[in-house]
C-alpha cells in the first residue's frame, strides 16, 4: 500500500512567528542566482494571484482600488519578484489603496543601473504617486527620488541606505533573515563597479534636501536598523519631513508575512495611512 504523501509545512503560509522562524531556517538563500530566486519564492510562501498591467514598458502586478502606491520588491536586486510580494500588496490594498508591483530587471544578468532605469520608466508613466519598497526595493525608490522621479512621498521598509561604513548594526547576529556577508555579496553582484562611498550604493550620502515626505519602518533586531536611523537623522538635518517607526525584535522584511506577524500588518497599516495623507495633501494642493 502506498503511503499518503505528507504535506510539507513549506506548502502553506506560516501561522505564527515560531513557524515563520522555522521556515526561514529551512530555506537558506544561497547558491546561484536561480537557486536563490527559487529559495526566496519558497520562503515567501504561497501568494495570491494578481492582475497584470504594463507600465513604462514593464510588466507589473496590480491589486486594489484607490490612491496609488508603486511598490518595489526587495531581494538584494538578485532575487524576489512581484509574485513574492503579492501578500504584502494585498494587505496594503485592503486599506483602500491601489498597489502596483513593477517587475524590474535583476542582477547579475542586468546589474545597476538597469533596475533604476526600469523604476524611472514605471514612475514616469505613473504620474506623481507615492513610491515605496522593502530592503533593496526601498533603496530603489529612494534613489529614484534622488535622481528626479516626481513623487508625492516615499514609504520605505528597512531600506539599504549605507554601505560607507557609518552603520554600526550591520555586524549583528540577531537578524534571522539577513547577515552582513550575504548582504555584501548581493551588492557585489548588483553594483560590481560601485564603491560604498558612491551615493548610488549609499543614498544616505546623496542629496536629501528637497525629497518628498518619507515614512520609514524598521525592526529592532535587523542588521539594517542603522540604515534607517541614520537616514532619518540625515533627513531631519536636511530639513525634510520624515517619520520613523521601529518595531522591537523580529527580522528583516517582516512585512512579507502580515498574515502571520501582527507587527508586519501594523507596519503596512501605518504605510497606508501615510500614503492617504500624502495623496490627500497633493489633491488639496
């Protein structure tokens, strides 16, 4: 008699933080770019199916109705896709937003500035909107704003902002999702000809004055915590409007699992409220 196949825990969404941590441990993101992409898709878990549109010549997934936010997915510019962030986008859309997830080019096949060119193409075809992103996607939204994108605001979750050495949290071992060596290896693939002092790699060192209002979300245990803290301080000193919320503990990219982590859902709720404020302010103006 053939034994009935046992369903793997990786075939379903985690239901608790403990299950999520087990999933992270079971899905190391390593090997070739293709292997990392498959591992990250497994780690992100099953996702809802979203509609497709074309924006700026790029394929995008879209969900929801209301004020629009263009959200750039994270993944170190090597892995991740609109499909891995569909749960995040759906959770944002539930707050009365239209969420657009661009499918931008990835390294090592297409290193920087290919992804920035794609971001500008999408944003220039969107009209003034709020742009956001997590991790590398937050970096992408920020650099797009620094290089001329016309935006109402920036909503950034744990963006990479500093590779110059100013950060004091990159060497920590408390982040279940990320470590400094892996993060640096991804940067070498994405930006092989850029030093950590280049504003493209470290937008903390770029022009901050004149940026639209920025809302930052970070978590206390991640290696990129200082990237957000330093950016918030630098923006305040540049007389920019900036808000920052740090949730204790957790791990990098916590907003990928809002159905599992109440704190991730709360981060997205704050981002949605920020988006509505910026869209409302723009309409009133």
